[in-house]
């Protein structure tokens, strides 16, 4: 690769002069800068980002850590993060996996936004102790260099259970998510608490927030030959899509024989037939707030943790009536 030494030799100037020209330093003349920039282009010079990072101790890049990229959930969230960071002059790099976590201590990113239950909380705390700035979306953790932007999982779950309680079902099926996932566990704990309050029998079927696990949950429910109508609270919409696919292959009608409520209000839900009732919140706002918080931390501005509130979206997959 062509370096600044090569450009300096070709231009007949010092390395420092080339560096000044490439970085827009006013110490050199416009004529010299134009000459060096032209040579850099002709020689296909590419700046060494790692070297710049070491020198400046700043990349203007934020690492966004996700468990995976599957499903349609992440699009709005990432768009919100992207737009929020762009407003403050930052970019993002989306990461998954243990090796990418090294970007933080190696200072390849200025800060991080974490929505990845496989990212160990102790590791996050260690990074914070070393001065790294982080925003977490999926756990309750306290540190001066960490801010939380969490979903109101308890409030959203209570809204869903309240809707089912109005129907007084013989049993409610809960399709849970990953056992180590923060959102899934909050929804499960709240569901059990609320159902015990209403004295409604329930059964938990383990899922993992994927469409395929929703399909498998449908199979498990039908093996028990449940009494109609069947009532199901899916802890996310992706699994509800899998439930739709399963029940569309049976002689049962969704919205009549089977009653669903999901969680997340993903775009596809309103196009399903019948449309999916769900717990909604603004994923775009969630991302925008996360971006704002990490920038405020980096700029040493006062900032507090926040909660993203939820609403119930009534659609025809749910048997309940208004009122």
C-alpha cells in the first residue's frame, strides 16, 4: 500500500508537509496542497484509519452490538441509531460475536450501544471502569459511564394480559423467548405475576424469538388437543408469524378459533390476515435515544437513563372487543 513516505518522495517534500496537506493544515500553501492531493489520488493513497485512531484517540464511530441480525425487528432500531449518530457527526458499525467486542478496548470505536444478551455484563462493567462509554438496551446495570434505554416490558406485558383477562380464558399459552434474554425474562415474570393475580391458568412454551420456534410452539399446543378458542400471548411478533404459518395449515381460523397477541409491532404484522394484535413502541425512537445518550456520555454532558413506553394495538387476530 502507498504511504505518506511514498507521496513525500514523489513530491520532493517532507513527510510532515504531506501529513499537513492530507489533514487540511493551514501551515502549507494551497499550491503545495493541490500538488500533494493530486499525487495522492494518482498513487491510489488510502488513509490508514488505525494509525489515525492511535494518534487522535477518536474514530467518530460507535459500535452497535446485536445478538444476531435475523428477522425484521432490527431495521427501524438501526435506522434510529444511524440518524441519531449522524446528527452529531458520528457513524456506526454493527457487530456480533466475541471478537468484535475487542473493538472497544482497542479503541476502534469511541463508544458502544449494546442489545446483545451474549455480551457479558461483567465485561461491560470492566469496559466502563476503564473509561469506555456504553449504552445498554437489554439489561439493568449501573455505572457512571453506562446509561440504560430500556423497554417498559412490564407495562407492555400487563397491557396484553389485561386484554386476555377480559375474556376469562380456560388457559393462556405463553410463548417465551431466550432464557437469558432480558426482555423475554421481564415479560415472563410479569406474565406470571399478572396471571396469578387474575387466577388464569397458563402454560409456558419455550421459544427463542424466531419464526421457526413460533411454528414449533403451534405444533406443541395442538398436540394437547386444547379447548377452543385457543388464547396465545407470543413474547415477540416473529414467533407470532410462525404461529400464523402453523395454524394456516390447520382447519382453525385465526381470530375466531385462535386468539393472538404479539409484542414489537413489526411491519409485517399489519399485513397478515387477519392482522396481528400486538404491543407496540417506537423502535426508531429507541434507537435515536440510544444514539443521543452515548454521544452525551462521550461529550461529558449530563444525561439520564430512560424508559421506552408501550401501547396495545388492537387488531383482528385478537378475539376481544373494545371496552
